[in-house]
């Protein structure tokens, strides 16, 4: 991490610019020094090394920046694509001109260096060298001739004493203008010498190679430079020896080249050397220049590329910030502020973005507060709807169900998911027990009435239900206007339907009505009956012995009639009271088949001559019911059936139980069928009403009590005519009705103790 | 010779690539330790390469430097003291077709008929110079008390070549005439 941080710091523009500037200066100095021969070679070497290192550093900067850019591109970082495009464009704009300039610079450099070496100049230099050599050769020949003459002279005088010989040498040296003249033996010993410099006590002795040539009887000549501008000829020639066993003597003459000749010769020598050196160094010179030029070009190119990278990043940075800010806003992070780094159009754009972001943040906060408030209100409304005992439906303008509270689902026995988002018409076409209910709602909605009310009795999952439905139209957006155009918005018509299960309420009202009737009957009718009966019996007792004959018979008959009628009226009042009293009992699991068998067994003796057939389903489930109440129902129905079979040729009663599979919800059916005379048409419609009977005797309350008990069990009862003759009484009882739906309604529970035995009266 | 050809080829503009520059830089560092001046016992033998011979025949002055140093050591650290440099400048005299040797800035050169003789003289002189300095330092009382060694190195000075030739000399082994450091212990 530290290394990455260091690399990032040194890859910043300032270090790169510093490196590039130093590099370019160093390389410029190098290219200047490449052309000179001064003593700066060490510095030139180090500048070359530094140049190479500088280029390597720039390459490193470029590679690190390029790698970072590629990494950002792969990570899909914002701005990386735009930066890459701009860098590529800058690269092309940089590389192409640089390549052209570099190519033509190399061409010009080669041509320029080659143009320094002209053939005519080269020929001139060579000619001057040859001329110099020729001139020097002439001088050399003259010196050789002079030295050979001196050798002949010395050979003729070699026998003279040393003093004379020395004088001869001095004279000869002075005559021939030699700098030095010396005589050596064949083994190199000095015999005599004369020098122009009197202070010079030793001669300039030749080397061994000179004596080697003398032994071969050859003359040795050499042009020797003695300083930068002075040159001398050294000529040594042998003298054949003729005494003391010497093979030869050597005479050496040294003659300094005249100053004019020496200067010219030195000039020619220098010019020739310099030209030859230039020719030799032409290749290396080109190489040096090309290397230096390449380093400069490469450094410039790398610097341009790095500048392109930095410029691209700098230009794209505000746009990247804007894109990142926009993305944040799109992700819901409002209120982000971007740094304003410039005062140009991008700066204005960034400031505008910050303003927009602030406003969006404020608006979002307001919307959030509003949403919170709305949710609170919605929660409150849902709580209210949930706790309502009434069912509530809300339909939108397209009559699609939007709200359905739990009470509605509970009343109808339908799942909320099966109702929501369906139109009333769609609900009408679904196959369930509440089809008529929804048809009624649909017609109510279609009526467009502001308020409407309907009643319906359903045989639902909980049994027979009486529902009161009230519908209203909700006119929404009445006061809203479109903000932009000021146009009045069309009011939305939503619908609210509220319905209540009033089954229990009506039952309670009826119970209360009949209770009042019973109370009045007990009070107004039943109470006087006992005194009437007692009075009639007392009359009979007092007058029976006082009258005789027909009068006595009339008295007995009249008092008996009074007593019988009073008894009859008491029974009627008791039966009526039994009907009117609300039955109260707790429900328990009941096997209806067992109950049927018990009742049938009980009536076996009383149904002499009547065939009793039991057709009971084996898989009949237990139901929640009051056994005593249902036993009374079965008794009433069997007795009624037996009464209907009087005067019948082959009387029979069949009892059939089964599960009512075709009806939504779980019910059982209990059918008691006879082949008797049937129900008269005039009482068929009011058969289950109180005081309706086809027989002279009877209170007319038996079937009414049956109907009341069945309804107390949330069931239903109806009759059906049987072909060719007879009647079938259908009872449909819910398997599990009271505990789930009316379990909280204590007043609906049945109490068999309160049920007085109602007599069959049909 | 192949290196010279390579340089010539690289001098062509169309062959020059930045990658070649890097390669040459590597070559420069790779050839630092090449030696064409060898020790044979206590004698030195100098063998000029063709490129150097051609250069001197073309009038290029060659400067050989004989470095004599007193090497000190402390722990793992080495450093030189009493450094003395003797220079030998070899040039060719075209008019006389002789090789001139200017030693330590002397005006009057020594004259040789061939580079072989010249190099032999330089080698002999350098060895003699080292012997003289070694004898001098060996008798130095201060030097006797330390574990020191005396070193010499004879090499062609590339930095004193003509400017255009320096870069080539730096990166080609043909110009790398260097004996390397030769040590003698104090008691030698």
C-alpha cells in the first residue's frame, strides 16, 4: 500500500515534468558535446546514462498510468472510458507528428554528416600530404648526400688523431648546418661528436635498430618530431672499417627542419590527421547523434503521452464527478455535493448540479414525511377496517376490488387473495356460494346511485346468512387541478360497499318478538285458564247432583268441553312458549347416523304397520350440533310422516343421510321421505310458519320449531314433493358452523333444556 | 568487427528503434568488465583490437592511463588513497609513418615504428612505475602498520577520445582496453 502511494505520488504531474525538463536539458547538452573533443568525456558518459535512466523513468510513469487506466476501464469506473478515448486521441495526435519529425530528422542528420566529407577535400588533403612528403623527401635526399660526403671525408681521415678528427667533424657540421654530427664505432661507442649546442655534452644516440641497419650497410633516415612545431632529420650512414678490426663506423647527422618547412609540414600533418579522424569517426558520430536524437525524441514523446494522460484525467475529472453524482442520485443518495474546481462551464455545471441535488434532497425529505404520514393514516385505516365487524369492500373507478377487510373475508368465508384486484363482474362469474352476493353488488355499482341498500340470504360456508349490503359512491379529486394547465381533473369515482351479517340480529329480534308474545300469552291467556277450568269443575261438582236426565248430561258435556278446551289452550300456550323461547345449548361433536338410529329405534313400536328404511352414509363426518335439539327435530319429522301415512296402503318412511358435496362448504344432508298423502297446495308456501297445519288437531308449531332449531344450527330445511306420492323433508346442516362463525355469539347457542317437546302437528 | 558492423547498421535511420537503444544500453553495462590488457605474471600485455588499431592509424589519439593506488581496508569497506595517474598518449605521425608516445605531458615524444613496440614500451613503463611506487610505499612507515595493498590498473581512457567516438567506445567491447585492478601485498 505504501509502495502504491509512493508510486502515485511520484507519478504526479510535477515529478514527471521535473524529470522531463531535466532530461531534455541533459540530452541537449549531450548532443552539443557529441560534436566536441574537449575533456568532458566523463560527463558525457554520465549524461548518457542519466538520459537512459530518465527515459526508463518516463516509461515507468507511462506504464503505471496506463495500467491504472486499464484497471479503471476494466472495473467500469466512471470516467475511465472517456479518459481512455481522450488519451488515445492525444496519443494519435502526438505519435504521428513525432514519428514524421523523427524520420525526417534522421534523414537530415545522415545527409548532413555525409555532406561534411567532400571527395575534393579528401583529395586535396591527400595531395597536400603527398606534396609535403615529396618536399621532405627532397630535403632528406640532400641531407643523405651531405652525410655520405661527410662519411667519405671521415673515412679518408680516420687515421688522424682524435683532436683533429673532432675538428674535422665540427667543421663539417658547421659547413652543412647540421645540429649535431657524431661518430660511433660498430658497437655503439662514441668516438667523436659535435653539437650546435655547446652545453650538450652527450650526443643524441641512435637506437639499436639503427646499428642493425648499419650492419647491413644501409643508411638510416628518420624524420623525427621534437616538439609540436619542430622536426628534425636523423641520418646515420656506415663507414667501412679498415683498422683495429672494426667492421664499420657510423656517422650520425641531425638536422633540424627549417622553421618554415617544419610549420608547413606540421600543419599538413595536423590537417590530414583531423580529416582522417573525421572520416573514421563518421559512423560513430552518426550513431552518437542518432542515439541522442532518439533519446530526446523518445523523452519528448513520452512526455507528450504523459501530458496527454494527465490532461485527459484533468479534463474528464469534473465530468466523472458529475456522472458519479448523477449515479448516486439515481441510486437514491440525494444531497451529494461535488467539488467545484474551476470557474468555467464545467464549474457552472457542477454548481447547477449541486443546487439541483440540494433541491431534490429537500423535496425527497418532504415526500418522505408525506409518505410517512400517509402510511400512518393508512395503518390507522387498516386497523379500523380490521377491527370492524362489518365487511368492507372498496372498488376503484374500474370497479376493481382494492380493499377487503378481514371481517368481509370472515363473513363470506373467502380468502382475501381470491378477491382482491378482481372486478365485481369477474367475481360474479366465479363459482362460489357468494355468487348472488357479488351479483347484487355488481348491480349496485352499475346503478351509479350514490347510496343503495340491499338484503340477501346466502347459504354460505357458515350456513344460512342474512346480509344487509349498503353501497356508496366516493367522489375523489373534486378540488384538484392540474398544476401545469390549470385544467380541472376528472373526479374519480370509487365505491365503498359495507355489509353486515344480520342473521343473528334478526334472529334476536324474532326471539324477542316471540318472547314478548309468549309473555303476553302467559299473562293474558294462560293465567285465566286455570280459574276457568277450576270454575267449570266446581260447577259440575255443585250442580251434578242437583240436575238429572238431559240437563245433567248437558252439564257434564259442557263442563268436560270447558275443561278439555282449557287443557287444549294450555298445551297450545306451552307449545307456543316453547317455540318462542330462545334455545340455548353448547354444541358438541355429533354422529348424526347414531342419532338417527336411536330415534328410529325409539319409534319402532309406535310405527306399527309402517316400513322404516335407513339409508345412512358410512363416511358421514361428525357435525357440531346439539343432540337433544336435533333429536326433537327427528321426532317431529318422523311423527309428522307417520301421520301423513294414515290410510296409506303400503306406508313407508325412509331416512337418508349423505355429505352435501356439491355445495360450497361442508354440509350434510338429512332427508326423511314418506309415501303419504303429501302437503296440500294451500299451505305449501307457509308450511314452516307458526299456526300452519293441515290437521284439525295440533298447534301448527311442530315444523316451525323444526325450522327454528335447524336455523339455530345455521342450517336450512325445505320440502319436496315425491313422485308418485309422498313428501321429502330436506335438512342441510353445516359440519362446523357455529364454533367458527358464531362461537362469539353466545345468544345463539342452543340449550336443549329450554326446548319443550313440541308436538308434531302436520 | 561484428560490433562495428552492428553499429554501422544501427546508424541507418530505418533500423533505429527505441528498443535498440535499450539493447545498446544493456550492452554498455554488460561489457564493463571486458579486458584486453592482461597480466602475465608481473608483466603486462596489451592487445589492441582492430577497431582501436584502425582508429590510431586514422589519426585518433589514444590515451592510456596507469593508475597506481594505495588501497585501504576497514572492516568490509575499501577505499583508495595516494592515487597517482600516469598518462601515455599515442599518436601516429603520418609524414614519418611512426607512432609517437607522449608520456606524462612530455614535449618530446618517443618514436616507435609500430604499435606493438609502442604498447610494449607502455606496458614495461607501467610495470616499472608500479614497482617504483610499490617500493616507495613499502618503505613508508605509516603504511607498514596497516594491512594494505597496492594496486595498479592500466586502461584506455574512453573519455579522452574524440567526442563523436565516445558513445560508441562506451558501448562496444572493442574499445574496452582495461587491465583491471592488479594487487600486490605490502610485503611483496
